[in-house]
């Protein structure tokens, strides 16, 4: 294959080099005959390759081919002009075309040549040029929509990442091809114009050379050089017209991947009633008009009756195909009933599913103006930027068993949350300071379970002017889905995901990864650390810092909980930026030293990890105290944050996470020195 590729490159180079040489060096008539034959052969190759190409991109190199063939053809035209003007003998091919096409008649030959040039320039070239311009414009305009459709299919799981990449690459190739074709058609147009000018030069120059240099009579010179010029023009214009036709075929070819001959035939002759009408019309013209004279009736009757018979055959063929399809469909249904069910397909569980009733379908249907699919794409991007984790494909499905306006969110096949929306309504929420009420249907915001009101489109502007937060149904679903994914992102992080993250880091940090994996930690242990971070909403985007920290401390301990604490301390800038306002006092709650000491005394270490053996009564008192302090913070509109000592933080979080999911537990070592804190309470054993 390498040798073939080398020879192909060599041939293309020689082809272009020959064109350049022909511009400069005179060549004998025999060599010109050979090169003209090669030019006709190449033109036929180009024409039939374009005709039988299944897709336009099968001839993606056509703009370059067009340039090379045009240059070569013009070079031949110049060489033949030299021979016509200098020797009057441009070769057998040119003379044969000049004599044969005109039938020895100078006027007929000239007329045929002029008609050929007009057809090429006015009809074929003009049409191809216009189609190329329009196709290029519409292809470029359609690119954003096609890209969004690919993203939507990728999100819904209709296609894989590889298929999405292939589709995007094809779109880029199409846009580049049609953009090039828009300019390449100018070569064909310019070639025809140049050929016409060269023809005029040949006639005038030939007459002058024949009369002045060779002593011919004017009539003799006119006859000889006009025939030679017509022959020269024909051997140039015929290949040019073939390539013009090829250009037209290529730019007018539809997007469907099919043989154009089969496609045209099947589309022209697939309706029997059309053939009946056309056949009947031909028979009528042959019988009832003057065309019946001189035996022409036989021609029209033959074509007309032939079309009627052919139409009947097509109709019969369609009836047979219809019966065969019905039988085949019945057999398939019978096989479905008889065959063993493919249980493996039923075992697959989608990581994330969004199921909705039929009333919500318009929100997910792009053709109806729905943008829910686009919002799902943005959710994945938003979480990737915010938390550094790649969200799995989110499967969207309609479910007729749900209420029309209901939707449910599943994680690994299990329903996690649900919601209900009112189509063509908006949800208005009072941020807390709006005193004036607005009429509507009372409800609760599904993400944070805040009181809200459904309002109509006509009320939206008024509600916003009053200070209400107003959101549309797609935003409600998208926000709800985002919060559910964030709260379960640690469950969705698989070992394969972690391996992919490790591979990405390794591209620029080979030494770090070689030291860490698998010498110090396995993929599963790194996964556990990352899951611990994500479970508390800590971003893992800074993987280099995380892996550097693990490499520093994994030599002394492989306890993933302790390693997580080391990583959190190294990420204190990010944690401080997430939970504490820059330059503002943050209100928090602290932990009583006695409580911290009791928690540490109750920690038991095992091979499976550490657990707390705190007395149930003491645990209850601590949890009651945490609840009271959280209420104090929430009453002031503050986030529930508790500050502990570094050694206690992870155990206190384990103690409280099942009871207070939104509670933020931060150690002193995870807070930047410039953060200002104000403690308004202490978690103690006192219930009051």
C-alpha cells in the first residue's frame, strides 16, 4: 500500500509538472495527441466517479481535482495553439474532431462549436455555480443546529461518544467541502471563457500566419485554420463540459447515501399511475394528431403502450412486495413470541434517568421548540466545571404510566425524587422580602421544597416587578435534576471514570502518576477519596493537587478517610472560597471541646475502617444540640456551618450526615487565615 501511495503521489506531481512544462516548451503533434487522449480519459473518470459516488464526501478531493484538470486542459490548449500557428499541424486528434463533428462543412462545425460553448457557459456552469453558492451557505448556516442535534442524541444515549465524534467530523468535512466547491466552480467558468478567447485568437492568428507566412489564399487560410481551431476548441471544450457536468452532479447530489442512478430510476418510475398517464398521452398524440402521418404513429404507440405495460408490472411488483412484507411481519411477530427473551438487555441499568409524562414531551421535543435537551447538555458541562466530575449520559424517556405533568428522577434504576409542573405556567417564589401577595396555584419548589405559586404568562411581568423569583418549567426540571445529580455524584463515580481522570492527568504529569498508581494506591482507593470529597460537595477539578497530596501521605497510611482529610486541608483555598464570603464576617457554630474529646475516645479502628461507639444517649443530646444551633443559623438566613478541630471533623460528619444532609462540617485547618468567623453557638450536651 505504501508503494501504491508513493506512485500515486508521483503521478499527481508529474501531472501538474507536465501542465507547467506545456506552458513553456513546444511539443510534437504526436505527444499532443497522447496528452489530449489522457485528458479525455481523465475527464471521463471524473464524470463517472461523481455519478456513482454514494455520498458527496466520497469525492471530497474534487475541488483540488478540478483545479489540476483545469490547469492541465488550459496547458494543452496553449500547446495546440502554438502548433496551429507555427506549423499548421496540431495532430490527428484535433484535425479529426474539426472535420468529423462538422461533417466537412465549415459553417456546421462552427455552429456546433458555438452551441456547445453556450450550453456549457450559460446552462451547466451557471447552474453549478449557483447551486454551489446556495449549498455552501445553507450548509454553514445549518452547522449549529446539527451540532446541537448531535449533543442531544449523545445526552439521550441514542448514540455513543465515538458516533458523535464521527458525526461532528462529517459535518466539518461537509462544510469545508462545500465552501471549497463554492470557489472551485469559478475554475470551470473561467476555463470556458478562456477557451472561447483562445479560439478567437487561433482563427485570427491562423489566417494572418497562413496568408502572410505561408502564402495561402484568404479563403484557403480561413477554411484550414477555422477547421483546426474548431477541432482544437472541441477537444478542449468536450472534456471541460464533462467535468462541468460532474461538478453539477456532485453539488446537486442529495444527502442520502445511495447510487444516484438507482435513486433517480426508483423515484421517476415508482408510481404506476404516472406511467399510465404519460403512456396514454403518447398514444393520444400518435393517434389523434398529425403525428400519425408517415408512420410516426408506430413510434408514439410503441412508447405509450410500453409505459402502460411497464406501469402494470411495477404495480404488480408492489402488490407482491406488500404481501411479502405482511407475511414477513407476521413471521417476525411469531418469532418474537417463540424466541427466548434476551435477558442480558434487561440487566443494564442507566446511571441517570429522567422519565416524564406525555404532557412534558413538548419541553423535550426540539421540533416543538423545547430546549430541555439543551439544558441537560448544560447540566453536564456545569457540573464538570463546578465539581470536576464527568456526569454519565442522562437518559430521557417518556412514561405513559406517569401523570401527564409528572416527572421522576432515577439513579441507577431507583427513583430518587419526583416533581410536577404545569405546562404554560411559571413558578413564582417569594425570596423572603416581598410583602404583596400574588394569586395563583400554591405548590412547592421540587429542588429545595420551598413554597411557591404557579402563575400564568400574563402574571409573569407583574410578579417579577414585585420582586418574586419567576422560573419556567424547563428551568425547574433542570434545577431539580442538577441538585439530585450533585447529591448523588459520589455514587455515580465509577472506577472506570477514575481511571479516565488518571489518564488525563498522566498526559502532563507522568512522574506523579507513575509514583502514585499502583505503587502507593490502587484505583479503588483513589476512587474512595474522590467519592468522599464529592459527597460533601468539594470539587475534584484540581486533580494534580489531590494526587500530589495522596502521593505525600499514602506512604504512611492507606486509610482513605484519613487521606481525604489531608486532601481537604490541602484544598483549603477552594473550600474557603466555597463556604466563606471574601471580606465578610461568616456566622458559624463551633464544637464543645468535651464533645470532641468524647467522640475521639469512642472511635474504634478496624481493618474495615473506623467507627464510633458513642453512647446512644450522648449521641441524642449531641444531635439535639446540632439541630438547635442549625435553627439559629437558618433563622438568620445563614448556611449551617460547624467548625471542628481537624482530628474530629470526619467522625463528627459521619455522626451527623444521616440526620442533617445539608450540614457543612469544616475543620480549622481547612480555612484560610484571612477568613473572618463569628461563632453564635456551641454544640454541647445541653439540650436547651
